[in-house]
């Protein structure tokens, strides 16, 4: 972060907020030493010019600028500079803030402000910015700094006063920052700020920065249509890129992305190098499933910004979405070579190789994924590939080793292996493993739920109920456990009223869950409420085209004499899932045949 200030002739480097010593403060040093101060004995570092040399370069007029400063102030400022030389910015800041208050000098205040900004010291930044602005009324930088700091402090009315001074001086304002900072405030504060913007717009009706700031405030209050109308009034010649981007976002939020596309295309013709515009355009293309066009835009972005690995990763993901697997692997391998997004790159490389039926390469890539967001998905995919290749022992060994190497993921890794075994129909092996896991983690609710589901497959309803009731006791609002117990009681016992109570509890917690809707429909069927059952099951099937829901709906229709429609429901579900056991069992039981 480079910083500049009025007392310094140079911009700072990325590692240091300013350069020491400065010419004028070297003159200060000379004055102090001439005055006989012998108490500060530390030497300046070799990288800085000696105080004597710098003093010789300064003129008598330079020194005269500090004639109004007290000896105490001069000494404090010198200490601040020397502290800064030694990266003791805390001492430097403290002295500068103190002397800004004491001297009311604009240059000292600016210096303090720059240091405070660099350190993220909000209160010090506000204090020094205010002193700077008051003592340098013609400095647009000073007025802008005060406005921004006041906004950060939530003092919006005062902030606007300073911002208007910048506006009157024809400088670039930060009305956008002012508006954005209000997002964290209460509605009353935003309403007051909006009124202030309206007052300024009466004075400056054609100012694009003001109208943009107001549009931001309107967006925050969910007044997207008004914000959009305000932005669209801006003349094309005065449209700034942030305004265009906000308009595109508003159109998107209003489900009018088809209008955002041509807006961004026109803007890109005017600003072909702008990264923000092209990235927004590319993302909208992805959303509209124009994947080939999106690939082209991301390719342009990567070409324009070859060091931006975020763009390279986005390009890889778009390629994968478009099933351009080979192209995706090129970008993913580039990321790995560059040491960027490494784990995500390896995981997606595994996915790409799997899609190309190159399972050996897929397994190799997945094995390289380290701890992080992609670790568990990688282990899941790795285990699936191994189990599907009848490499069961290898899969178990991989997951056991992962549990040992990454104990923080042990529970999730147990669950991955148990689920894989269950999918393979190896219920007893899964049962042994969940018992092993519960020996290590006896009160883990996810493991207990998994054991309950395995118990249901084993016909052990006593164990299922014991585990689910334990979960419900610990978490009374656990909709999944309530629904699972309620459905099992409805389907496997004659405790239908108890089942209804449990499922209704789950429904109150999550009324849109299709699994709960299915359970509620099924228990109503078991209670003889056929009309209610049909309505609930139709809603569940509409939200989730699941074979079990279809089996239930078909049975309810069959019981009502709607046998043609029942067969149609079953037939459609069988086309989607021809191996469904519950569908075939339902058909066999009701029609005598496994075919609709």
C-alpha cells in the first residue's frame, strides 16, 4: 500500500507506509541538536541519510516554517520520525496524533492520518482527518478524508457536509462509499441519509456520483425498481462503470438478465479492457447456460490478466460445466504448476478424469487433495471409484489411513465409508463400522442417525427408535430425526397417531421439505385420510421426482379407484429409475405384476 503525504516528497513502498527521514523533519532534527538536546542518542539506520547531511540541504526558510512549534513539539515529531524508521509505527502514530491536536498543523495532521490509515486505527484516522480538514479548507483530499472517516464512524450528516465541499471543488467524491457504508446501519439512519442525498440532488441534479449513491441506498432498502429507474436516467456519456455494474445487478435481481446482457455488451464495446464488466458479463452468460460464449469471455479475461489465477480457475469450472473435460484439465494443471488453488484444482482434475473414464488418473489426482474444503468430497469420490471398481479393501485402507492422518475429519470419514458400504448393499459391514465409530464418538448425533438407518435395514426397529429418540431428546427441533421416526412408525407399525404427531412436528419446522411432505401424505393414507394424502403426495412429487414418493402416490390413487392414473405415475417413475425396488414391490403387491 503506497501512501503519500504533504510532508514527504515520495510515495511509500509496499512494505513501509512512508520514507524516513523527510527533508523538513531533518531540518527539525538539526534545530533540536543545535539547541543542545543530547538525550536522544540512537543513530539513524544506514539506509537513511544522516541528519547532518539532510539538514545542510534545507534552507533557512525550511527551518523557519517550524518557528511557531514549541521545542517540545519539535522533539515529539522527531521521535515520531525516528520511531517510524524503526517500524515502531505505534509510537510514531501516538506522537503524531498528540501533536496534531497540540499544533493544529495541517501537515502534521495529514501525516498522522496517513499512518493511522496504514495501521487501521479508526479513531486516530478520524481525529487527524478532522484536524487536517479544518486547517486545510482548500484541500479536496483533506475534505474527502474527513468525509470518509465520518461515514465509517456512522456520522453521515457531517460526512455529507464535507463531501459537498469536495463536490463544489469539482473533485471526485465518495458518495458510493458513503452509501455502501450505510448497509450496516439501521433503517432510520439509511432513511436520513437518503433525505440528505435528495437535498444534494436538488442542488446538483445532474451529478452522476450523487445519483449512483442514491441508487445504492435504494437497493439496500429493496427498492430495486426505483434504483434502476434512477440509474437509467443517466446520460450514456456520463455513465461510469460502477453505475453500469449496479444496473446489471439490479436487472439480474429483478429476473431481467436478458436486459443486462445487451447493457454489458454495449459497455464492453466502450471499455473492452475493463475486468469487472467482462467478468460480470461472463457470469451472466454462465447463468443463462450460454457456456460456449462464457468460455470465450473467460478466455479473453485470462489472456488480459495472465497472472490472475482466480480467472483461470473460473475458466476451468466453466469448461467442466460445458463438459469440455480435456480443456478443463489444461487449466487445472496450469493452476497446480503455479501453486494456486491447488487442492481445488486436484479435486476437479479428479472429476474431469473420472468423466473421461481415466479412473487411475482420477484416483491419483484425488489422493493429492489436502485438508480443506475439498478434502471430504475428494475422499468420497475416491472411495466411490474404488468401491465401484471392486477394490473394497483398498477403499477401506484409504479411509482408515485418512482417519489416522486427519483425526479432525474422522467422523465424516466414517460416515463416507458407511454410506459407501450401504450403497453396495453391505449392511452388516456398515453396521460393524458404525459400531466401531460410536465406540470412539459415542454421542455423535450423525453417527447415531446413521446407525438408526442401518438398524431399519436390519429390521431392528427397537434400536432405530432408541437412537432417534436420543437425538430428539438432545435436539427437539431436529426435523430429520422427527420425520424418520414418524415415517418408520407409520410404515412399519400400527402406531399411526403417534407417527402423525412426530411428522407434524417436523412439518412445522420445515414445511417445504418434500421428504416430510411424503411422510405426512403417507401417514394420512395409513389413517384413511385419502384426499389429504393425495394432495400432500402430489405436492411432494412436484417438488422432488423421487421413486418412493411416486410409489406412495400411485398407491393412494389406486386405493381411490384412479387406477389408470396410478399406473401412469408408476410408469413415469420407472423410466427415471428402472431399478427401484419399492416401485416394483408396490406394483407386484397391488397388480400382481412388476410392470405397470
